[in-house]
């Protein structure tokens, strides 16, 4: 009997035309890995007079994946389209071999989130889940690495399936630590002219708690029936040297002032004068100051921000990716 070796477990995804309806998983993920966990809500009953339960009953079943990997300019658009939504007409064809993807979650209406059929396995045995979507996502930036982590929600596992043959691999273009600058401005318009912050030691951008499952009483459903958007938790963190630049945020915190924060990564050229690019703009207010600490010999402090819906900008956050990917 052939053994199911961990090293050969691959992950493939396919963009669903209708949420929860399985499609061919024709894209192979190579920069992000998924760890699958079956989740259940099982009730047990112990009658009076017995030390031990006598029965269990399954009520709910679903799948969650933990995701982690290297941040790239290419595969990241799949994760962004799921958690932030993808508007019609995206991406914009720049007519030079590059495409610009814009992700701008709305404050007062539903986002057009993308769901996936997710296949995982190898030649010995494979499994599948539908209605897969990213509900938590964190991007971590430092001079050591640029990484992605998060979690997904999907419907109940289908075991012993046949994986989609010959999936297409997505070209991988990594976001490198040497590509990144961080900016702060009092206005959104001021970001373009702002100088990079000089002593940011690490930075993170996260969006969590984006979706919740609904569980109607319908025996034709073997998992949740749909998902709804819930109150998200958008959070950014900057670890900075506690110098004049880093401590300027003390007055920002005390005044409840809004700042505009930009995380920008610029890579190699796709075409002449057109680089791979990731730009994350967010209107922020200080949520919490961290402890003063040593960071590689520097006296540092980490500031935690929350994203704020800005009335003039009419956004809380916006993400832009320029790459060579024309479609999901």
C-alpha cells in the first residue's frame, strides 16, 4: 500500500462562478501553503446516573485552513480578491504587458468577494472543499522578509476526490525587503510627496473577522449555507526607533488625529518604466502604544493603528497591485 507522504501534498484552487459550486481547481499555489483542519460542532449527552456519555450528535461541519508563505506580487491578488472583494472591470490593462488590480472594500455596502474550490493532496489520496474564502489576512514586513499569513473558511470536506489534472502554475515574483518603504502624511494627497520614514524596523497590515457563516435548518445542506460580512478588524503596526520621528505619534494619539499610512513595495520592471508594485494606503488613528523595547540595539516602540473611514477620502483602506496577471 502506498503511503500518503506529507511532502507531496499540493494545493490547487479554482475561482468559483457561483459560491459553493465546485469548479476545476486549475491554479497551483506555490508561494502560499495551506494547513487544513476539519471543524465540527458535536453535542454529547450524558444521562443521569452515568459517568460517561451515551450519544453524540453532529450539528455543524466546516473546514478552516491556516495559510502562510512568501509575499509575492502575483499570487497575492487571489487572496486580496477573496478578503477585500473584486469589482467588475478589474484589473486595468495598462497595454504594456502590465495590469493594475485595485482593491477598495466599501464601508456601506457589500463587497464582491471571490470564493474558491480548494483541492489538496497527491496521487495517493486527495480532498476538496468549496466556498473557500479568506477571512483573516496579515502581511508582515521587515528587513529580513515579507510574508503572508491568515485563515480561510470553507464548506465541509469531501474526501478521496480526484484532483484537477495539469493545473497552471502562477509566475512567482517575490516582494523583497529591499523593495519596501513606509510613508506617513496628514492627508491622502500628501502621500505622493512624503519622504519615507527613516527608522521603521517592522510593519504589519492585517484584516481579520471579515466573514461569518450562516446555518439554516435545511437537510439538503451538509455545511453552512452562505456567509455574511461581519464587522472587520483592520489593524496596522509600526515598530519604530523611539526618536523624534517615532515619538511624533504620541501627539497624534493624544489628539485622536488621522494620519495616512502607505506601505509601498516596488520591484523589477514588467515593461520599460513599469515595475511590479504593491501599494497599501490606509487612513489610520493610533489604537494603542506598545512597550518601549530593545530592537537590535535600538530603543524602539511599536504603535498599533486602526483603519478609519475618512470622510474626505471616502475610504478606510485601498490596495493596489501592478503585475503581469491578466485574470484570476
